[in-house]
């Protein structure tokens, strides 16, 4: 079982939305801890959550989603998708994006499209001396601006940094806004803190679960779902600390997004 914050991180759905789905009767927690009243979720609920998000993103309301969840078969879903397609087409031309996604969804349902599989491994991460920049930014996409600032700062101050950079996400759950991000670039040693940049030694992580994500950044969400299933099967471990991300190949060294390579890391402890 996962606490709501852990389930949020693994599914990339905010705690606020998970609570809303609970109150709306779409996705109730698998259990409520009788001592703490904490909401507890199971990896088996990810499928239902994916259906909710899938329909929500296509413009379905709560009552429509509830009806679909109660009668989830291909013929009924295809019929509902077609009705929504006509509704969007008649409403406004800006719905073209949703229309194309509906057509793809219909095709995927019939063809039982195979999802990407991710391998999870365990390794120990040592402490590193790094130049870091930590800031609360509007969203996850704002991370690129932090890396630009660090690059400019290092060049201006003639600070040699390693290309083996990584990002630490300090929030304990997935955030839709106001994300606490720390970017880190390994250095040969420590220096003087200034202009918001900090030299420090990162914390070692004895047990780190890692998986490699190939292709576009959109594939990262699938890696977190793989972690959820892996943790459910390997229940001697539980999540702890801050997750990390390393982009080995990205926009700065690879033109083709299909060839990006991202490593997702989640610290664990033994139960």
C-alpha cells in the first residue's frame, strides 16, 4: 500500500486531484488507516486512475466518467468517444487536438496497444561535491531556465563543472505548480556560496531504485508507473527521501527526441 503522497509521485497526479477523485466517488482509497486516518492506495488502482485521467483529459465530466467506469467495454467506450468527437467538432475548431486524441484512443482500444516496459535496478549512490541551485519554480518545465542560469554562472565565474548533472525534487508528492527543484552539477571541490548558488556535498543514498527512460520526456510518466508495480511486488522496500533525475541525452546533445535517455531515481529503505 502507498500513502497518498507516494501514490501521487508514482502516478504523477497531484494529491489535490486524488482527494477530489475520492470526494467525487471516482477513486476511493483502497484502505483508510484506522489509527492515522491516512488514505492508502494500491498499485491495482492505477488502471482505474488512468481511465479517469484519460477521460478527463478528453473533456468528460464527473458523471460521464462515473458512467464509463461502471460500463467499461470497447463498444460502449467507442460510442461515447464518437459522441464526444461530434460535440467538440461542433463546439469550436480549437478542439482539433482532442479529436485526434480520441481517434488514437479508439484505435488503441481495438488494437490493444502494448505499453513500454521499464526495468528497475538497485544501486548505491555516493555523496558528491556539487554546485547547486535550489528554487521553487512555477512548474516542472521551468527546470530548463535553472540550467541556463547555472551554465551562465559557471562560465562567468570560471567554475569547472562535470557534465554528469542531476536534479533533486524536494517535494514529497507530484505538484501542478510551485515545484521545489534543486539542480546539481558535480565539481572538483567546494567553493564560495553567492548569488543564490550553493556549494555542498549531496547526501549519499545507500539504496536507490533506478530505471532508464528512452525517448521523449512524455515517457517518464510510464517509468513512475513501473516503479509503482515494482514496489508493490518488492514490498520489503518503501520510498523515502527525495527523487532524482539524470538526463544523459537531452535537447543539448541529441536532436532526435526519440533518442533521449533519462534516468529516474527513487531512494528506498528496508521495511
